[in-house]
């Protein structure tokens, strides 16, 4: 391989020398090439040689790779037993590894494993047409999100409970606090209103509207982020390890009801990067 390249270089150098010899002839002065044209040809040859070496190196790496020699089925068997992080790293080994390590056959069970026990499945990971590798990546990104959106509020049913610090009158109306029934439920709607079950004694049929407030500082960092019902105390937003949401203040708290089996998932259709709190 090296001898071939050296031979090619010698032939190119001889052609350049012949061209220079012609240019030295007084009768062929009109054919003289500018010096920068010679440099341009030389750089082009160097780029071509570099590209050929890279392609030959990649081909040689694949030939020497025992897993590729044995076939993609054996490689698939090995990757199936690895964790998702290790499989993701194997995407960078070579083109052959990337073709196998990015297959839906490999990532479908890993998505199921990731979603197992989660309260909510991101809608963005359920979009038709995306690969299972993309679905896994979108799920990880959305699971790290700490900024709640209107889609999250409206897609879920919310359990409502008073805290111990609430007045006794309100605690006595809370069936979950007294142990006489299930928690009360609250529902957020896209038009900015909030409702409850008809039998809810705390609700009382009064009108409720909610506001979702997020303020930022430099570089997109979150300074304040809270949800507020009417003019009642604001509720801070937090997210648990199972991807469920919690809204709370010193009097009461809202917890999103698990709905992982909801068709099409929940939350926003688009990716929302995680902002850092101030």
C-alpha cells in the first residue's frame, strides 16, 4: 500500500518537473502555470491521499473487528446484555457498530425498562416515526425537566390534600386526612380554569382560575417558578424520581396521578431543556 502511494507521488513529481521544463522553453512561455496553481494542485493531491488513508483505515478496522467478522447477530446478543449507557457509547466505535447499536430491536426493550414504574410517559417519546433510540433519549431529557408547562397541568388528574399546618376546619373536610375516603381531585383546563368533583365539600362550587409563572435571569436560568390558584398562596413546583409532579405550599399540596398507560403519552410535544434554578 505504501509503495503504491510513493510510486504515485513520484509520478506526480515527474509530471511537475516536465511541466517546469516546458515552461523554461522560450517558445512555450504562454503555457507557464502560476506558482499558486502548482501549490493548489499539490494541496489537492495531499487531501486526496489523506482521504484514501482514512477510508483504508476504516475498512481495515472493520476487517480486524472480531465482532464484525462473526456477524451482527453476535454483536446484537452482546449489546442486549449491556446497560443503555454502554450501548450508547458503542455507537461511536465504528459505522458497523452504529448500524447494529441503533436498531429498534435493541432499544425497544430498553425503552420498556426505562418506562417501567414511571408515573408519566413523555408525549414526545410517543411521536410516530421516531426511532426507539430517539424515544429513549427524549424520555431521559424530559425526565430531567423541572419546569412544568400547561400541557403537564392539563394532561394529568391531580390529588389534593391539606397539610397538618392547615386550619382544623379544612382538615375535617379532607377525607384522606380523616381516613374516611380517597383523596380529593382537581382538574386543570386549557382555558385557565380549575374544577373538582361535584361531591367535593372543600370545592363548594366557587370559580377558580390558575396562573403558571416562570421568570428567568441571564442565560435562561429560572429565578422563580410556581403555580397559583386565584389569590391563594403560590405553590412551588417539584418533580419526583418517577417523573410525577408535585405542587405545594404550607397549607396544601397537589400530586399528579400516575397515568403511564395513557394513550399517546402526556406533556409537551416538543423538547424543553432543563433550566438551572437561580
